[in-house]
C-alpha cells in the first residue's frame, strides 16, 4: 500500500545508559491506522539498524502503544560499541498502508567496572604448572579501566601458594609436587578502581605431571565448510586428542595453530577452533582461493617436545551479503522537446554491479521507476535497466506542467534473498537508489512576431538628439521565451548621416542620433528586425517629421558700411540701401524689422517695418551736433529681423520665434569748414582736407588745385631760403645780430594726410577698397599695398620785411630737408583715386 504516517512520535532521538539490563524502556511511541484499516496487520518491528545490532526490541504496552526496550544481548558498552544506533521501525495496517521511520538511540557513558583483557576476559584461564617448577612468575593478568584510572590487583584466597604484584603478574611461591600437592588451584583475581568498583576473574592453575608419551588426535574429520561473514567466536571445529600418560583420566593437553592465520584461533586447552577475524569471500585472497589450510599442534606439556600435528582445511562459502552498487548513482541526460517516443536514454546495467562471487548471489533487478512526470518514461525491462522515453513533451503546450527537468528514481535490488549478518553493523541492507535527471531541451520552433506589422511615430523636428521617439515590441511563443534583440537593418540614414536613428537592442526603444529637418525630409522610413539569435522577422517604421519654426531669417547683406552727409534730408533712403531676407520655414510676409542696438536718438528706421521680405533704411530725424544733442559720428546698428509678424498676439507667448541679425555701420560726414583766428602779430590758417565720398564729385578737383598751389608756394620759399644761405658770410654764430622787432605774420598750415585705416569689399563690384574711419575717405586697394600709417605734418614758415633776416641758422631748413618736405607735401596733396562704379 501507499506509505502514510502511521508511526506517531517518529522519527525521534532517545538515549540509554550503557550496560543497561534487559527490558529497560528506551522510547515510547504510538501507532495509528488509516481510515479504512481495522487494525494493525504487522506490529511495529525493527527491520534494520545502523549499525546492525540485536540490542533493542519492541514490546507492546497495550492497545496501539509500544515501547523500545533493551534486550541485553549484546550488552551496551559506551567504550567499545558505536555511540549511536539508527533503528528502522516498520508497521503495516490491515488496509495495506505501511510506514517506515527511524529512531536514533544514543548510548550514554557511566563509570564502569574495570575489565580484564586477553584470554582472562573471554574465558577462565587455566594455567599449567609442571611439577618441580621453581617458584616464579606463572601468568600475567592484564586489565584496564574504561575511564583510564589506575587499578589495584588483589588475589584470593590468601592461603594459596600464589601472589600477585601491582603489575598484575601472578607468581607461584613454592615448588609443587604432583604427588603431594593438589593438582588444581582456583585463584580469584580482583582488580579495583579508585572509586571502589571492581571486577573478579578466576584463574585455574593445574599442576601437571611430567610425562614422556606423545599425544595423538582423536578427531578424524579433516575438512570443514562454513559460510562467510561468521561472527567472531563462532566454533568451526572441536579438535580432540589424548595423552597415553594420562591413562583413563582427562588429558592435560595444549592445542595451537602452527602457522599464523588471521581468520581462526584455537583454544589451547579445549582445542576448539573458532573464528577470530572477518571472513570475506568476495575480497582477495579468498575470492580466488576460498580454501584455508591450518596446521594444528597438540602437546602434552609446554616444555616437552611430545607433540603431534594435523592439517585441516576450512572451505568458505559465498552468501548474498552485498547489495548491488551503481557508479555513478546519478545520471543527467538531455532530450529535445517534441522528441519521438521510444528514444533510448540510458542503460543502467552498464553502471551497476554486485560483487558477490556466487552467480546466484550477484543478480539484481531494476524496479520502482518513480518521480514527477515519470509517466513519460519507462524501464524496458527489470533485467536490462534500459530507460526509454514513452511520451512527447511539448514545452509550449499549455497542458504541460512547464517542467524542464524531470527527476526520476529507480530502485536496484538483489534478486536473491539477502543474508546479512546482524552481528556486523557495517553490513547495510539498503537498496541502491539511482537518480536520473532528464532535462527537456527547448527547441527554437517559432520566429519572433512584432505586435504591429508597421509602426508610425510623429516627431517634432526640434526634438533633441538622443531622445526616445517610440518603441517597437516583439514576442516569441517559444518556452522558455528566447531573448529577443532588436536592430535596424535598412533605411535609417540619408546622404548626410549614415544612421539617423538608433534602436535599443534589448528594449526596442527607438532614438534619434541626428537633428531632424522638416525642410529637408518630411518622412523617414526604415526597417527594424527582431531576432532570437536563430530566427528573425522585420517590421516597417515610419517617422513623420512635424514642422516647427526652427529656421532663422537670413538677410543679405548681413554686414554693410554706409556714409551719409550730416545734412541728409529726412525720409531719404540712405544710399539706396535695402536688405532682402529669406526664411525656409516662414512666409515672406512674416518678417518684422527693428533696430535693437546703436540707434541713438532714433535717427534711423526701416520701411516697411513688417510684412515684406525686403526693407529700406530711412533717415527718420535730422542730426543736431551744433546744440550737442548728437555727439556720435559713427553709428553701429544691430538690426533684428523676426518671423512672427503673422502670429497673433495671443499665440506669441507660445509660438517659437526665430531672429536674424544684420549689422550696419554708418558714418556721418560733417560739412567742410574753415575757421580763421587772428591775433596781434599772427595769422593762423587751418585747412582740413580729404573729405572724400563717392558722391562728392568736387573733392578731387579741390584737392588737385590745392596741391598745385601748395607745391608752388613751397618751391618759392625754398628758393628764397637757398639764396639767403648763400649770401651769409661768415655765419653769425658767435656774434648774433640784434633782430629788429617788427610785426610778424606766421602762417600755420596743418595738412591731415589721408590715413586709410580700414578696408571693406564693394558689394557691387566685389573689389576691396580702403577707407578712413574718421573722415570716410575711400580708395581702391592695390593688391600688394598695406594700410597707410597715420601721417601728420606741420609746416611753419616765417617772412619778414627783410626776406628772412633775423632768422637763426639753426631754424633755417637745409636743402635736403626742404626737398623731402616738398615731396611729402606733394604726395599728401594728391587726390585719392576715385573708386570705379
């Protein structure tokens, strides 16, 4: 029947004191029966123990109450026996339900009596003393205390002619005469521990007669047969002999085995041949040679050479004392799901054996295939042990329990009835259990499937690079589910970028790698793939780019320099200047123009200020430098052009606006002026030139005429100076002539040479020209001509009525200096070349 819990209180652990007498209660437990049972069919029984022992039994207390008791056979010994015994208790009720459980009994120690060792411990030792033997040591008694305490020896009765020493050596105190003295003495040897516990053994001392006859064997049998694994002390044969010297009295003979033997020993007094060591027929050398030959010797005294010898043979027979063993005892196999039934998995017999020698004892069978899901497997036969698959396992089937590893157990047991010796606790009669782990290997049967055949994502063109724009997802019907990885296989780039989009390999998250531009591409279509490393599928992804006002107005020119006269009329289009703007994502009517920086006193405006992609720069108010209202002659205007003119006031707070920038540099050119200041004795003439403008046609003419007059005047002055120097004889250095104080006229002429400290490109011809940032003068630039340094020269000349008389020689310029100054003045008065229009 199926095993259920019938033993109440088990498993459990109990203790018992060593040397407990028979019948001592060790543990109490109850038995219950299954609901359909009417009672107990098999009473609780100890079916096995580990180690093997008969020291315990079970008796009833009445009803269904039982207890485990000691049997006293063998007596429990803490020092020599195992400390723990595991008792397997079996019970069966009338319904066929069984239960098997373990009671662990632990042996506890107590102070014990000293114990004798050697022959004294196992039998009454008989000591033979020849008559006429001088007094001396006749025997050594060996005893030990289980607690290793020091022992004291004593001998009784005190009247016997023997004594015992502290070492346990027995001495005779006289020389014996066989005819006068008793032939036998009985000595009580007592050994006592410090606590007063003692043990006593009797030693028989026989006084033997000296004889001269050889003893002879009376036993006729020479061959004996015994099964293996006999307990130590088992009698194999009783060897007997007689001594003619003893006539009709019992012979006083000594028996021994001549050759060393580890299996047997003989009682020296009785001739009983008994087992002393383990006889294992299945181990070498007995496995190959089961016959054991012994030479038995009998002597009529320990000192004479009167002896006889006899050879006997002991044949050991094999018993079924070994369970089958399997190596390994665990097997791991893999089989693909949906494998056709009938496939062979493992041949268990190839891994199991029974070491018993006799063929009748080494046969075994395979039974008891069990485990969750074992209905899908079977043993081909109990003899072969071949495990085969009988069912189909589909991991994706909903009816399948979802188990990938099946744990199966198979019982391997002897065919013959076991014959284990209960006196050897190391012989265990457990059946061998084999575990077989069958792993159902998943097969990749299905391809990944996208939830949608195609995906459409709408993304603003100003979405940041790296932003997630959507996610694709695929599923795999395989069990367990395969890991799906995603990739872009086609169409994720353009002519500027190899990859505009990126997909997360594990999550399917789609992100952008480059800035989207609605004005360039309004729609991107690419293909994504989902793969489980073996199978794959694809889906189409469409990304619609949503337009956003992200383009700035671009205007031409974006930088320009202008010059205007200070008296330019209000409303004039300054130099006919206009800007023209374009915006890739805005209507031309959406532009607004306003000057954000540099428009001091609001002199400049753009017309129209909104609603057109072109606008003109207009002078809005006159300049007023005389009153000090205006002080700035150069204006740097920063013009902003926005594309929000068509956006309503309500939407401007949320609408994205882009702004373009144009920089204008405007120089205001003052009218040429001449100021004459007259003071007593001086006339100062100041002249400023080189006010050049492409629209002032008279400037080159004035510059040319002025230059010619100046050169003539300088030449004339130089000639006068030269004539005066020639007429001076000798030089008046040490005797300067007193000057005549007269009214002097000093003419100071300041020539501001044109300094071209800036350069720009003409928007019409594309040629480079140079200009003066203060005066606005311009000229075409030669390809290899650097910017001119700032030149300033003042020429002072004095004239007196005596044509220069009274001037100091140190103040008179030399010819060389006059010539160089003339050249400089000539170069300074040359007009700048007029730029080509």
